[in-house]
């Protein structure tokens, strides 16, 4: 059993390393170096001029504590077939789950340690106080994962369906992150009827335009992905004081959004009936271009509003408009031409 789960764990790490090569490509690494350098300079300047009062320190402690608890889930590496083939070895699987609980605490401990180290200059606490804070966060995360594990082992018996569902959800969330940068195999999606968004479906006779609009609103993770990246862009306007860094981040988020939304054009390739539609291939490309342009128009309008409110130098909002214009007019056409 140890060999089985060790092999699965290594295969999972190899898969992640393969996708990380696409995430940390040359351009993105260069951007991260510039961004981290700019943030380091801003943080150093903030340390020299900040005047956090007691209320500000309390807010900082709460935010750091909450952020540290957001990372790390129980990684069991069980698979769907295990509920049948590993049922005679349930005792060995339970032992593996306890070991997995300990392994799953490594990443949260590292993140908590890093966050506490970054916030230490702002708090001016003693080393003992910082150590106690780290121990408290570690124990809280351990208790959270232990509670989750107890839900998987009611009365000491493995709840296979719940355990498998939890593990599949954990892997899917990881693959969704990689899907922001490249095409990912094995990513499961679900369709969901959102009646309150039906009014956004275009009243058109153009087949693919309607299908792609419907897929964006109902299928997969397209809508939530758009809202998440738009939310990050808004946070960049609000909390980043340097307008140049804020605009660069917003441009990157918009690029990542458009890059990921190109998967919409493959949403109905599995449907054999679409192959007998009396439609030209060019109509499909025209439809995806139209849908993506509408999405980017909505994103640009929201960013324009928040940029005018929170950017200290309003002129920089023109850079966001210019970047979005080039993304819509040239990047979309370039990607479709490559198809």
C-alpha cells in the first residue's frame, strides 16, 4: 500500500511539474521578477514611513491568520476504483490517511512561516511572540484538517464516496490554476443553468454566437473565471499605490482571461451534430471573436469605472484601454489565424 500511494504521489508531482513549465515560462518569470522587485521597493518604503496603530495591527494579524488558513488541503491520492479494489485493505488505507494528514501540514506551515516573517517588521514583536503565533496557526490548521479527516472516517470506517469526491475536487482546483496558462487534460467541468442570466443570451439567428454565449454563461468555469480575474484587477486599482504596477497587473489579468476564454471555441466540438450544421468554418471564428469582444467590453467598462475612482493619476487608465484594444483587435485575430 505504501508503494502504491507513493507511486501516485510521485505521478501527481510529475504532472504538476510538467504544467509548471508552462506557467513559469521566460516571459512570466521576467514579469514576476520585475513585479517582485517593485513590491519589495514599495514594502521597504512603507516600512520606513508607516504608522500602524493598534487597530491596524489587529487587522493585519487577522488578515495574515485568515490567509494562512486558506492554503493546504488533505491530499489522500485515492482514486475512484479504490472503493472496490482497496476495500479489503481498508485498515492500511486508514493508516495512509493519517500519514497524509501529517504530509498535508507541510505546505500550510511553510506559508504561515513566510507570512509571519513578512509581517514581523510591522508588528515589532519578540521572537517568542512570533513563534507562539506560528504555533497557534499551525495547530489551528492541523485541527481543521483533522476535522476534515474525521468526516471521511465516521465511526472509524472510510466513507469512500466522500473521500473520493473530496480528492477529485482538490485535484480539479489545482488543474484549474494550470488551465489559466495552458490546455489541461483531465479537467472536469459541469454545466449549470443560471436562470437569472438568461436575459444575457443574445437574440440572434447566428448559431455559434448563441452557443458560445450559452457556454460562457452556463458551462464550465468561464463565468467564475472572468469574475475572479476582474475582481483581482479591481483589487489592483484599489490597493496598489503605484499606478504603473497596478496597470501592469490589470493588463496581465486581462491577457490571462482572454487566453483562457479561447477554450470556448472547443466547447461543442464533442457534439457530433455541430459537424452537420450547414455553416462555414469562418462563421465559428466570427462568433468566438464576437463573444470574446463583448466580454472584454464589459471587463473594460468595469475597469474604467474603478480606475477613474482609485487611480491617483487618471491618465494611466488610457494604458488599460489601449492594452484591451490591442488584445481585442490584434491578439484575438492572431490566435484565430493560428487555428
